[in-house]
């Protein structure tokens, strides 16, 4: 499978002959910040509102719009999206996104887009407190289904 046509130019891969299978992908990212910023997020004391609730909705919305962000992604019907948050109790917020579909192509990009948008939303809502927050690494953790089989990051 290639993203290049006969002229060597980019194109969207034709998946019309592929079988629809159950597919799932989970991605993670980290937002590093001051302990005081994380405390305020958890206490709901950020002036713009409930940071995690807004970031969760942003991640869900972004997953649904991935094909509008990433040029060669197929628009696919998603059957489930979950965004979860955890932290190290000090200075790191962990964002996990799991996306599901039954379709002809995987949802890795949707999971990566979801956690990226959620992290950017955290940054946006907290930037008045701290501009030097850092995002990343953003990475695929697992994927199941499809011809290429399962993947699990070590």
C-alpha cells in the first residue's frame, strides 16, 4: 500500500476492496507544567472553566474531524471515543485517547489527533497561568484489527 500514484504524487489510498473489521487504537500524550498549575486544574480553579471537561470534548470533536486535518486520512464512522486523564501528582498530566470503529481502515490517526487536541486545549485554557508548559511525547500505544495486525508499544 502506498500513498503515491503512478506519477509519484500523493493520493488517498483506495480501500474499497478491504474488509471491514473491528479496529481500535489508543494514543497517549503528556502535558508537563508547574505543580501549582496542575493543582489548579484538578481543583477546578482555572478562570476559563473546567479544563479537563473542555479538553475531553475537544479530543472527541477532533477525533471525529481527523480527516479534515490530515490530508490523506479517510473519513470514517467512529463507533466509540474515550478520553481519560491521569497525573503523576506533581507536574505531569497524562491524556489517553481510545478510538473504535468497524471499518476498512484503522483509527490510529484519530486517536493521535484526539490526544493532541485535548493537550492543546489544556494549554489554551492554562496559558494565562503558565506559558512554558510542554506537550509530548505523543505516541500510539496500541492498535488492534486490520490486515497489519495488532501493535503494542513496548
